[in-house]
């Protein structure tokens, strides 16, 4: 099976697997326990906290360990709901991950606004700039890179606007981390990320929080994580996550020219072979690994993702035809595509180890699938 669904989850890196196995053997104690085994586990978490803080550029005590990016995002939004004045609203981009949008609907049902995006899939920073001249929201939420299109968002620019107006800024960096250097993300008030997006294990994630002020916990019970997140920490998962992130940071530091070339060559050949295919976000900067396209019309009973799966290629779709279970992609809707167009969307997301031969095989499979 050829795997082009890295934006959904990634294979575990050897470094991460080794770190997990080592941690399972060495750190058997509960980090909250008072004995030496507990203290050793707690020290391992502290060291990992410092390692992540150094990569992000923040203080180690700003890091809260969680289980998933969904939990981290819910924690951040719930905290804002419990700490902001009741009349203040939050602004979130219209293309945020569903866990952010649904969390905003739950905690700010009448107090959230959607930030529009361009036809190329990038948040309109000019809109944010103009609206901030009229009103100061309680917080602004914009992801670093979109999970469906791979379009890089102007999070640095919006962070600067937030700083100028004294507005807290929250950035979901789940798709950015492990693909691009994480330096500078620590300047955001809130940042979320999770291990399985960059070669770590499932079940390990984090939320970077503001240096000052109390964080209202989403999970309550014990006093773990300085009272910010109850529950025994996943020591092995955290150490495995950090091994994976460090490996990916080292890889990203060497440059992205080659994976960018592979993606560009694939897109050129794809549109030459299949003129009816439309590549999304071509006018915007995108992650080097992500190609989102609209495929030709097809019988919904023979969805493209199913066709490719049968041909031995794993890809993803951000929408569905008319399954009755899934709604069309809100990301594509925000970009101006209608439901029929969104139903033809496919996403190909590679990894650092994806070879040119695999891109070639994907292209051949797509061309053959269109003929069937």
C-alpha cells in the first residue's frame, strides 16, 4: 500500500519507537508519586518540557501535556470561555479544524465570528486588521497550516496585529510542526500540537499557554500539570513525541527544496495528464507535502478515495458525496466552492520519506482511475 495520508496520521519514526520502549522500561513510576521512581518519571517530563520550550521559544512552565490536539484545542477554547468577560466574543478563521469550530460553538454559541479566507485558502489578514480598528475581541484563533489544503496561514502577521491591540492569540500548529521549523510559535499565547502528526505515537500532545495567569482546567481531579490538566501523564508518549519532533526539526533545518520539487513536479504532470483536475491553493504558500485537488465528476457510489484504495493507494478526502454521514468540507465552502465541487475533493499528503517513485505511482493510479 502506498501511503499518501500523512496529514491524517504518520507512521511512527524509529527514534520515537526506541524512545517509547526505553521510557517504558526506565520510567515505571507515576510522576505524581513521592518515591524515587515517581521522581525519576517527573524529572523525565520536566526535561521534555524544557526541550519543547526551547524548540518553540517559550518558558518550560508554559507547556501542558495532553492526550490529543483535540483536547488541547478544547482546553484553550474552554479556558477563554471561563476567563473572558461574558460580553466578549472570539474570532476564529472559517477554515479551522472541526474540533476548534465545534468547541467555539459550544463555549461561545452567540459570541464567535468567522474570519473569511481568500479563494486561495489563506486567512484574510487585512480583514482582521480593519476589524480590529472597530472592535477588540477577547481572542483570535488562526491555525498555522490548513489540514485539508496545506495552505500556510499568516499567523505571524495576525500575531503581530494581536500584540498591537492587546488581544490573546491562539494558533493550532498540528500540521505545521514536524514539517516546518517551530521557532517563533512560542510567541503565541496558545499553541497546540500532537505527536502522531510528525512521527510520534498517538495519545501524546501539548498545549502551550500564556506565561502569566491561571489556566481553567477542562479535566479536573488530581493536581497534575500544576493543576491545569488532571490525569496521570503519559511519560513514554511524551518522550517518544519529543524524540520524533527533534528528528523532524533536524530534518526541516536541512531545507525543503527536494520535497517541494517532488510536489511541484507531480502537480505539473497531473494537470498535463488530466486537464480537468484542479489543484487547490496554487496561489498561496502551501506545505511541501500537501496537494489538494478537485477530481472529475464521478458516480458517488464509486468515490475517488475508494477507487484509489482498491488500487493500493491510501489518500484522503475532506468531504463526502452524499453519504448521509458527512457534510461537505467547510474549508472548501469558505474558499467559495459549492457542495457539488467539494464532493470531488481529494487530498494527497506525503511524508519526509516519500520517494519520487511513489509520487509517480500515485500519478499512474490517478490516470488509470479516471479511465475506469
